[in-house]
C-alpha cells in the first residue's frame, strides 16, 4: 500500500471490484475495467489498482508502514546515488490491463522512454526492483503475497522484495528469476527480521535490508 502521513482504522476494509459477466455483443470486460479504473475519483487516503483483472481499492497505511517505506527510500536513494537508476514511488506501473502502485520501485533515473502513450504511468519494462510493505489484515497479506506475487512474475519484474511485519516475527522475502509462463519465481529466499537480507541482482544488487529499516523482530 502507498502510505500517507495519517492513519486509517484497522477495520477499514479493502474493496475489490470483481469483473462481471460480459453481456452478449458487449464491450470486452478488460476494457470496461480499464476505463472504469481511469475514471475513478477517490477521496484522499485511498488508491485503486487493477490486479488480476479486478479493481482493488484500499486505504493508505498506518505510521509503521509509512516509516518503513521512508527509511527504505532514504537508504536506497543513497545506495543508488550517482548511478543510472533511482528509487521512485507514487506512480502507476502499467502492464497490459493491469495497473499497480508499488510502495517503492527502482527504475532508470531518466525513464521518459517508458512513459505510457496516455501518460498515466510507466510500463512494467522500466522496473528493475519492486518493494511492497505488507499492511495488517488477511486481504492485504493475500494481495502482496499471492496476487501481486503472480502479477509481478507475469510481467517479468526481475526482483520483488516483500517486507512483512506480520510474517511470524517479521520477515523479508526476496523473489528473483521471474517465470512469466508460470506466474511464479525460480528463486525465493525468506529472511527473518534480525538477519540482513541482501538484494541478489540488478542495479540494487548488494543493498541490505536490515534492522535499520525493518526494526527488530516483532513479539
């Protein structure tokens, strides 16, 4: 989830708008979902994504969520300083009929050639690493651990990093070697909080996610 400065109650539900059956001779469902997503006007503190053919509307995260993202962006920006790549956020990433807003991602420092024709965001081909920080609640966990895991693999994102306070006592999971035809990953490495997790490849290779970013083990 993309985090803003204020919190939302834990009970605030995520809304998932599922595609419905296409009427005979009606427009293509993917196009209907795409046009509906583009036309959405959400109140402050919400964002909408298209994940596996459905629009998912979710509230922004609590302070602990935004703090991890802030520390991650600050450290990653310093790690990438002076190179050809940079850390970005609050941007639509488009792949086919899907549209995601990752918590943080790494792209070329000058990604203009990857801007979509309609200017709505960047194509997935621009992205070298995606980071998601999991929010509490089963739907949030399923979105990052299952649905986005499959989506990012299908898009061929080289590295996906999942930071989860709610995985046992906290864990960082590194996914690499995407297998688009299987919607899965060849290499998956789960690192509990308290142990450094090191990005294995790409422009952020060697970047360490440790207690300075995640904090210590939970519980």
